[in-house]
């Protein structure tokens, strides 16, 4: 509904979780569409886009999906699953190697 959408937009514009991002210890995949107009990869001076979010997370990794908007899971579900699966397999392998 319009009310839910407006409420979500208000919440995103009013909160700042960037101070918490450096405390994330798990490898983190941040996915973004290069044509996302709702949450652009690079935000203005008062915002944190996907690029800054990935940069502030110590093990953060940004994957930019070309020709993709805000809803990559609906726009390209197979590609989204492939990207996430590949990331999880890679970090799982790295964790196993590190544990030896």
C-alpha cells in the first residue's frame, strides 16, 4: 500500500545505522542494481548507499548487477541465486581453510 511504502521511505531517511556496520564480523554480500532509483549505489552526502555500506563492513563485498533496478530477486531470480550461492560457497571454503 502507499502508506507502507511511505512509512518505509520515512524510516530509511530518518535512521542511520552506519556506526554499526564496522561491528559486523561475518563476510557480507551487498547486492545492488546499477539502475536502482529507490536506493542508488551511491547516495548523497547525507545517505549511505550500497557502496558505502559494503566499504564500512570489514568483510563486506559489493556486487553490482548491471541493467538491474531495485528488485533483483524478482527481475533476475536465477542470477541472484547464482551470485549468492557463489558467495556462500567461496566464504565457506575460505572459512574451512582458515580453520585448519
